[in-house]
C-alpha cells in the first residue's frame, strides 16, 4: 500500500479529529508541566525571592486560563463575554 492509498483510506473513513491527541496532551503533558512549574516556584521561594514567586504565579495563572480556554474550546464564548463587557447591547 502506498502512502497515497493509505491517506485515501483514512479520508474515506470519515472526519479526522484531534480529540485523541488533545486528550493525551491534557492527561500526560499538562500534569508534567504543572509539576515542573511547582518545583521551580518552590525552588525560587526557597531562595527567599517571594516577590519573584508572586510575579511568576500571576503569569502562571494567566497561562492556565489560556490553556483551559484552548482545551475546552470555549474561546468564542469567552470572546463574546469580553466583548459584552466593552460594548453595551441595550
């Protein structure tokens, strides 16, 4: 079977999605990244740089919000809510 035939076979089976890849990243990569970030923040806090930990924690929260929006696919709803804060509809 050639690669062209394999591609045609996959396309003939229906819609291609990234659900399995997204689930694998969510279940495996994200916890490892969060663990690494926690260790780094504990290491920085152990040096006495509490202000540095606070700054990095705020950045971490913003990143986690962005990750949550991306993983759940709720970007359009969040964008609409933010637009409603700026524009009155009444």
